[in-house]
C-alpha cells in the first residue's frame, strides 16, 4: 500500500505538471497565433487600395469620377459602374500600385471614339493603358508594316484642334493599342516629373496621327510623341512586331528635345517603328545618348532624322538588324536623309538612299549644308568633327551570295584602330541605285508651318492619304 500510495502521489504530481505545461503551451500558442495574425495584417493590409487595380472603361463620354478616393471608376450614382477614360485616369493616379486601364465599350460603332472636351488629367502613377483589351482589337504580327486592328480612338475634335492627347508625368507608364489623332499639339507628351525624371515609360503598338485603318492621315499639329525636359530611359516602340507604332501625318513624328527647363531628355530608345508622311521624321534637339534602331523612316517632307546641337546619339548600330531604313525623305526640300549638328553621333548599318539630297549631311545646325570638302588628315572641327567621307572606287555585287563588296579609301584621323565589331558589316541590299549630288550653293529651307496652320489643314496635301500600311 505504501508503494502504491507513493506511486499514486507521483502520478498526481506528473499529471499536475502536464496540466500546467498544457496551459502554458495553450497560452503560448494563442499568443503566437495572435502575433502572426497581427504581423500578417501589418505586412498585408486589408485595404484593396494598396493592391494593383484594373479599371474598365465602358463608355465614350467624358465625365469625371464621382468619388476619386474610393478606388472605383464610376461617374454616376446610378446602379452599376459608368467608367470613362477620364475617370479611370483619375482613379489610377489616386490608387497605389501598378494599375491597369482596360476597355469594354459597347455599342454598334466598330471604332469606339473618345473625344475629351478638355485636356485629360496628367498620368502620374504606374499604369498600363491597354487598347488591345477592347473586344475585336489585336496587335500587329507582321514582320514589316502593320496588320494591327485597333478599336479605341482618342480624338481631339471636341477641343477645337488644340490640346494634347495624353500627358505623361510619371514613371513606369505604358500606353498601347490606341489611335490618337486630330489634336492641335502632341499625341503623347512625356515630360519631367517635378524633381524626379519621368523614366521607364513605354509607347507601343499605337497609331499616332492616322485613322483606325492606318491608311488615312488625321494629323496631330505638333509631334506624334514628344519627350521633353529631363525625361530619361523611355522607349517608343519595341523589339517585337506587336510593339511597333505607326506614326504618320504629323508636324514631327517623334521629338526628343528640351523645352524650357535646364535638364535635357536623354536615353530614349526609338525602336522598330514606322515613321512616315510627317513634315519631319525624328528630331533630336539638345538631347544626348539616344538611340534609333530598326525603324522605317520614310517619305517625310523634310529630313528623315534631324540631330540638332546633340551629342553621342546612335542611329542604327553595330549589328545589321539594328539599322534603320531611311528613304524617300526631303523630296521637296534641300535636306537629306540624316542631318547632323553635334559631335560623337554614330550612324551605323543603316539603309539610306533616295532622299532629297545627301544621305548624311553634316549641316552645322542650318548655317550651311551640302557636301563638306575632305581635308588631309581630317583636322577640322564641326558637326561630327566634319568627318571626311570615303572615296569609293568600286562596288561589286556577288550574284551567288547577294553581298555587295565596296572598295575605297578614307583619309582621316581615327582615335582607335577599327575592330570587327565596329567595322561596316556586309549587308544584302539587292539592286540599288543611289546618287550623291555635289552642290555649289545652298539656301535655307522654308520655315515650318505654324501649329494653327497645321491644325486647320488637318492633313496637308503633300501627305499621302492612300499610303500602304
């Protein structure tokens, strides 16, 4: 009995310890679960405003959002959401996170036209405005030109030929799949975001300055896209066919240049676009370190590319697939394919032919232009240091390989010996006839048309309204 009593007491002590441990463990687990829940709430707040939000535009009217702070795109108190593009931009600006603006506009019209009564709000937050989400729209799949089907059109008709289509003043903003036309100023303006730069923005797969078919020009009074005042590392177009923009019928296709502020834009990439039938194809003005690659820059009234007071830009590249097609420009003027003012501008692997005058003209910002005479050892200065041009002695095409071998001499003063990566690369050009015309006297080109004249004319007569896509 004594042994049993001792055993019973010991067992009771063990059970008491176990009960105490269970209580402690239960309290510990409860505290741990509460801490975990509190931590989760701190890391993942329940408010949906902190998550990326998709706003769906379902109407073409221009009403403002009824209550901007509620993360709902709705212009009316009526049942259901009535979401306009203006209201969607207002909500996207107010909502943290990388938002999206999609389209699902009903009605019988094949092309859904949005005509703002006044300027749309600046786009300040990271957002993707995607016109390809409209039913029936599809991006381009063609290796050349475009077979894109666009269904959402942004028109400046209701602003009396003035205004700007979209104003971008922020970073990580993408605009794709829209037709933008009939604004008196820019189709898309990207500019400095206060003390910081507007960077990493993308404009791709749009028609800027045409109708939705891409065959008829409905001009923008200024540029299809203008990047200005401190913007950096933005991309117009992209490597894939679906990213190709059609930019046509404008005063300038793409402008990269300073406006009023002291910070010039830089690092812009213009890649794989069709830039045609504008007064001027691409203008780089007081802006350095930009790149134009694999674009078709054709049939612009003045020069294809104008580099003015700008340095270290690259037109083309060392690889053959980086080259631009620059042809048919300046047909009615005294300019050429590429006009250069500035130094260190590399023009590589491009196909430049049949422009009004010289293929590449070192023009000293319009104080004179035409053939610059060669000089021994090339010691002079000026645009691209007035690089001597080569004396070509022969050009022979191999009918088997299709490659053309060009032989000649260049009297210059290189800073380094050429390497295979920087040397000219062989390129198939087929049958090509090109002429270079030396000129004994030169004159200034006519002044550009005013914005008012451009807006009034809509589509100047020299634009090819029936141009192929």
